[in-house]
C-alpha cells in the first residue's frame, strides 16, 4: 500500500524521530557510542595541509590588485609613503578570511622596514580602500611582511649555477631516452 501526501510525510518523520532518539540515547556515556553524524563533524579541522582554498586564493588576489592600484596611484595621504614604489607580491588569507598577510617590497629593496612601518600606520585607510573595492562581509586585518620571493629566486639561480648541480641536471635521463 502506497501512502500519499501528509500520510507519507508523517510516517517518514516518525521513523526519523525513532532513529534519532535511538542515536541520542546511545551516547549517554561520554564517548561510548557516538552516532555517525556526530563522528564526521568532530574531526573537522580549520587548518589543512592541502593549502589554501579557491576562495582564499580569489580573495587574496583581489586584495592584492586593489592594494597595488591604491599604492601606485598614491591614494594614501602620506607624502613619506608616496615616495616609495611598493610592489605587492602576494596576499595570503587566513582560513576564516579575517587576516590578510600582505607581502610587499619597495622598488630596489631598500628601506623595507620603513615602508612596512608606514603601511602598518595607514592600515585603516588601506582597509577602507579594500572595502570599497570588493564586497565581503568582514574586511580583513592587513598585516604587512617583507616579500622574500626575490631572495628565493636568487638562491635558486645560485644553486642552478653551481657546477655540481649543472652536471647532475645534464646527466639526468630524459623522457625520450632509454635508460
């Protein structure tokens, strides 16, 4: 016999309620029997070894573009800061999108600490520019750090120019070769 409409709904609800009640009563002793729907939720971590999510990457890139435009146009009202030509290399977002770590480097790499101090002093104004440029529930706190990407590139070039590394790279078998 098939049930229709309200009869089917009420029967389904009663079956769910009985199952739910059995699960709730099964976990009366702490940790003795945890139902499957609770077990999955208990192991969720806010941090992940997988790397940033697509949303973190998108928001970080948007903030990077906005800050680059603001700093290149000189929209911040500070003549000391406007003396610097600042490159915004990367913006890393926290998992909850509340903190943005902005990696910056002034042109030529000189007076990095002074530039970071000036940017931190004008964080509120920069956050205001970010909030005008994007729609987001909470405008993240901006934390400015020295961009070490250029240093890492120099170190990689130095390693690749080393005679031992060059010899190993040239001696490595290629995909088409039979080794």
